[in-house]
C-alpha cells in the first residue's frame, strides 16, 4: 500500500478546504460524512431508548395476570410505536449510520459521493421520527400495530388521524433510507481506492452493497402500499376494499415483500461487522473470503423469495405455500457458511478476548438459536400452529436482536476508539456484555414456552388460570437485567468519551484502511488517496510496484485549487482511477427540502391541501436550486 501520512504545519490548504464553519449555521449546513453519520448514530440510539422504554412498560403489564398497569388502548399504542421505532427508526438507520462513517475510511476515499443527499436523508429521518412521536402530543398515537394490517387500519375501523401519522411518518423515514442506500451503493462501486478491485473489498463493503441494493428494491413497495392506504382513507379509493373490487391481502403482500427482505437488510450490516472484527481479534486473515462474499449475495437474493412465509394462514394455495416454505428452508444455508468461516478463523488464530469479540460470540449463539426456530416456522404445518403466538415473538427477537443489536454493540466497542480517540472501559464492557447476554436470553427464551402453551401475541392481559404467568414474570425480570446491561454500556460511552484512555491510531492492530488514519480522523480522511494491492492493506508487508501513476490524481488532491473538496472516482471492477471529482462543501438545501416536505405532510394530515401544495411547490423550487447550485467553493 502506498500512502502519505498527514504533514505537520499550521497552514494547511487541504484542512481549510474540508473544515466545517463554526456556529449553528455551520452545523446545519455540514455535509462531511463523519459528522452526519455521528448524528445518525446518536439519533438512532435515542429512538432505541424510546422503543426500549415502551417495551419495559409492556413487559411490566404482562409480568402478572390481569394486570391493570396499562389499559388496552394504551398497550396497543405502545405496542405499535415500539415495533415501529425499532424496525423503522433504529434497526435499519443504525446499520446505515455505521456504514456511512466507516466505509469511506475503509475504502480509502475522502467522503460519500453525494454529501447533500446524506444530509437530506438525515433531516427527513429525524423529522419523520419527530412527526411520528408528535402523535403523543395530539392524543392520536398509532394503534394498528407496526404492520398496520387492513381492514383494521382503514377509515371505517380507524377513523382518527392516528394511522395517518403512521403512514406519513413511516413513508418519510423510508425515503431517507432509500436515499442512504443509493449513497452507499455508489460509494462502494465507484469510490474505492485505486487498486481495490471488487474482489479486494472489505467484507463489510460486500454486506452493505447487498443491503443497499435490497433496500432499493424492497422499500418502494412499502412506500406504494402506504400511499395507497392513505388514498383509501382520505380520497375514498378502494385498493384494499374487497366489497368494491379491492383486496385486503394486497396490503400483506406489499408489506411483507418489504418486510421479510428487511430482516436481512437489518442482518447483513451486522454480519459485515462480525466479519470485520473476527479476523482482527483472531490475529489472522478471514477464512473463506470468497465463500462469505458469495453467501452474502445469496442471502440478499433469497430474502426476496420468502415473504409469503408470513402469510401461511391466509388461505393461499398450498402449492404456493410449498414453494415459499422451501425457500425459507434454503436461506439458513448461506448464513451457516458465514458462521462456519468465523469459527474456522477463530480456531486457526490467536484469539484476543476483548469486549467486541464477546459480543460477536454472543451474537453467534443467539442468532443460531433464532435460526433453528426459523427453520421450525418455515414448516407450514408447524407455522399454522405457532402463528400469532408468543413463539413467533421469541423467534424474531432472537433473529433481529441477535442479528442486529449484538453486532451493533460489538461495532460500537470496536470503532469507538476511531470515532473519539479514546478506548471504552474493558471492565465495564465485559460486565455490560454478560448482563445483556443473560438478560436477553432470560427475557425472550421463556416466550418460546409461553407460545407453545398457546398464548397469542398482541394481547394486553390474560387470565390467572392460563398458566402463562410464570414465564411472563421471568421474561419481565429478564428485561430488567437486559436494560441494566444496556445502561452500563451507555455509562461506559459517556464516561469514556471524556475520561477514557487514549486509543492511538490503531489499538486493535486492524487490517483495513480505517485504522491507518488518525483517531479521530481528519475531516478529509486521507491526505493522499492510497493505492492498495491486497485485501488487508495494513497487513500486507510485501512491497509492490504501484500500477497507476499517482501524478494523475494525487497532485491535484494534495493542493486543491481554490480550496475545493475533491476525491478520486475509480472504475467499477478494477478500481482504476478515472477522474478527480469535486464535492459540495456546505448547503442549506437539504434542510430546506426536508422542511418543505414536512409542511406538505402536515397539510395532508390535517386535510389542509393548500398547505400541502405550498410544501410541494417549495420543495420543487428547492430541488431546482439544489440541482443548479454546485456549492463546491469553485
């Protein structure tokens, strides 16, 4: 690998070109990927905390039979907002946020390809979340479940505006997610360091690439479904009304065509985080790189063939159910390949048992357990017995928390030194892991038993003679232990950010380019864009002859004309340098665009359509100005 370190000096045109102005205006117009990604991360964890508080209220209600802690309406509202928060406001955005921060560093580039799109995505994400939670202040909290099945959510059975809050807010957040996916796909395909062929990409990049493509195909159907339901509710169309030629199952097909790929959209960044941490803390190269990459693509493809897995009890033809059951039985195979590769890597390496690796091992144990129950519900006869029971609740929490939360916490402990320049406390980290791991299993494993005993999901209370109270009480105790473990991590983060031990540039002995730059990284990431010749640039000790003439891109990047922000664009497969591109520096347009779109949504919510029209016209004007203004300082 060829690379230049940062040079000392007080006058640095490159640093000046990439600096963000101080003050509120500078903060609101900031476009640097690290700043925006940190905002995504913090906001996602705030929403995670809100969703967790809602779950604790529900757990307390279900901890004893015939409890009156919550009434039925409040429980339905908390149940809906908990699921919506975790699925739409935390699980997917937190994976994109990690990718937005880490991948430009890993790939050896200076920023994301469309910085204004990144900022716009953040603003509509946070405003969409605020829009959803504003329903609490108006007494119109969504109560139709995080899946909003019709006909329960049509105008006849849900005449209030609560479902409109859900439909409009979720649609807003989905647009942010799609924008982030486009950004990351282009980054991975066209902004890799020279020499980083597609076969040399970090495995995290493979996972995020498949995730991004999956989002681009899976999320638009939900946007369409939400728009159609909102039209049914406000305009009087009949897309989901069987009495007038519509079809209530159309919602389920559109929702789960999004919903089951979303499981893997949530899972894949976590798998990439694990594939990044395992070789570093095993002190050896990953086993089966090509197999892991191929299995990642296979998961993305198979994920689109199993959505009817959620509809085995809807009366669809048995032949169709058999096809989707078979697809559901195939999908654990590529996941098993990756798990086998991680185990083999740990087996042949010299393992360093740091906190990130503990969370990785915890993830493997929990995810395998969730996979086993997934194979069980892939069987049509079993699913028809377990459907809509607490067995399914236990299963998807094992898959989603095992597949997402534990890798995210592993990534937090792993990259926190890079983000802040300080190490998290190992003592607190290991304590938090064991509390989180034990608390999680104590919370959700008993629910398998409760489900097999026949307890339906989505009920707010139950009778004493059902026999469900012991397992529900145990689950409630487990939720307190789990929360304690997460609070230990929160305290560790807050304390270490201020008082933690200095980390240095590379405390783990990493293999990828993100560990070459300083901690925290400079605004421009790399003074000179590196050229790489292998999959592990920092572990490659053999000298190599650079393939590309650095004068074709390095000189202009080192001394940018007019203090502009520049990076290099590379070819799709071989990552050959093609041209130097200029990026925008600061912009008000993303915030203004998001504000006008919120105005349009508010007009729809309160049925003041001139307000909506004003918001749309404003967004069109901003879009035109956005398109024609370069904002690159040239």
